[in-house]
C-alpha cells in the first residue's frame, strides 16, 4: 500500500508526470519557432529573410518586405533546396523540389509554409497536438535527410534530429496544460479525432 501511495504522489493527478510543464514549455517553444519562421519568410522580417548584406557579410540593417519575402514573390525554400543540400550525401534527392529561381514560388514553397503555419499554430494553441507533432517530426526528418546526413561535423546527430525526437515526445505525451484541445472537443464534438 505504501508503494502505491508513493507512486501516485510521484505521478500526480491522473497519472500525469510532474515534468509535464517541461513538455508543455517545449511544445510552446517549438510551436513559436515554426510560427516565427512562417512570419519571417512570409513578410521578410529580417531575421533569416531580408537581412541586408554587404560584400557577403550580414549587417544589422533590415529591409522589411524585400523581394525575398514570399508576399513579394520570393521563394522561401529555393536557397536551401538549391544550395543548402549540396553538403549532404542525400541532398540530391530533394534538389528537384526547388523552384526555378529565387523569385518563383513552387509547390514545395507552399507546402513548406503550410507546414510551418499549421504545425506552429496547432502546437501553440494545443489543438491537434499529436497530429501536428508527428507532421513536424516528419518535416525535421526530411530536413535532416536534405541537409545533415554525414556532414563533416557530426554524421548522426544534428539540431534536426534533436527537434524530431522532441516532436515525437510531444506526440507521445499530448498537449498537456495550457491547451485549447479540451475546449475544442467540448465545443465541437466532431473534432474529437484531432487529438
């Protein structure tokens, strides 16, 4: 009986681990990184997109809504798919997806931006978290294949594999606290499948 009581105390309410706050914080942080990447690439906010460079060196000057912003016709994936994949031994598998130029939007651009938007907001809001986390893990897996397989620095581990594992962990534990999932299911019972 004492073992059962201490196990229940360690696990907390409903079998939830006391570390669920960490999973929730990780869900929110990763969701925000996707949402921010979406807005930066869409509007050219100057963090990865539209930062002015002089002689190849980035400066602190930001040209908001420059020609690289997707709303101005810039391709958010062209540079990565055309040039970033060259260091990976499997990058050539993804190069064909690149648009014809930096100012041409292709299907890969639309799908990538849709994944950032839907995955990021689902994680931030805590709605459809398991589906979103699995989709985000799949995106990280493809980015690992396109960019990181057998590079000079570390042949196995990269930020993409770490993020992929974090997304799979989030998919396993679910939304946790600070999520709109329960409200959504109560308000729209037909959405119960999107857990």
